[in-house]
C-alpha cells in the first residue's frame, strides 16, 4: 500500500564470515622507512582497517531467494533516510543543549523540522508499507530508540500514541525495534547493510546496538 505518510513524523524533527586483519610486524632486519600520507616516519608495523569477508549467499528455495533480494532493494532504498535521521537527531540534541531558553529551543526545533520537510517529504511519501517498517527498524538501529519514543520525547505522549495508532492502520508499529541476534529478517537486513558498506554502495554508519555481525553470521549463516 503506497503513500505511507506516517513515516514523515520522524524525519520532520529531526556485513559469510568476519575477520580482522591484525597488525603485521615488519622484520627488524628488513625494516624500512614507511611513507604514510606524505610523511616519512619509522614504524615497526602498519595499522590496517578491518577486512570483511563474505561467503556466497545460500537459500533453501527460490522463494527465499526472491524474498531476500526484495528485502535488499527496500533496505538500500530507506537506509539513507535512517542515517540522516540519526545525524539530524545528534545535531539537534547537541544544538539544543547549547540553547538555554526553552522558547529558543522550540523555535530551533521547528526550523530543523521545516528544513527536513522541505528537503525530503516528497520522497518519503513514496515509501510503501514494508519500506516504512524497515525504516522504523533502521531508525532504532541507528539511534537505539524507537521512533515512538523519539516522538514522545520531542513532541508529546499523546502525539506519539496518535502516530502509532495511525501507523497501525498500515501494519506499521512505531515501537518496532531491531534485533538481528534473534529475528531472522533483522539479521538479513544487517547482512545487506554490511555487504553494501563493504562494496561502498552505502556510506557506513555503525549501529549503536550491542551485537557482533561475525557472531550473527555464525548463527544464521550467509543468506540463510
């Protein structure tokens, strides 16, 4: 069902395996000068970034495969909005703490809301029901707070209740959380994101939640 308008509420206020490549010490006899970003320095090792290794995706049936790729398309579509929401929330909270007067805080919040509305509302109105629910989950992944609680904190309890009731008409819960350690679809969403990060298809933004993708893959298996 198209036009899942309820997703607007939030943006208006606001990686089969895992391996880490450790530092490899350079033999003391052959140790040479290492050039790093134009500077000549002596070091006995080189700091390397984490390397993510992926197994081939495996599915029990064509139906499962099709479901995964549909989920991937939708996740890639809405992730940028969740990333933006987390960034805007941090910016908003950081700025508000610097504003002493309550009325100035409210005015600043309204200005941020209007800016985001003017910039993204047209695109958000095009989200389908399932895309909207994925977005709600990703907002929790990025912020550690449900969309419902974010609205309740920045608006009012009544408005949060109203938004959640309206979203329920579209089978969307604003109280939805993200638990890849115990919900298979959430793990698949995380797998999609990590593969997209590694291929530079999406800009990486770490989750604030406490889970390890490598352990998740050991549990669920690539694409399972």
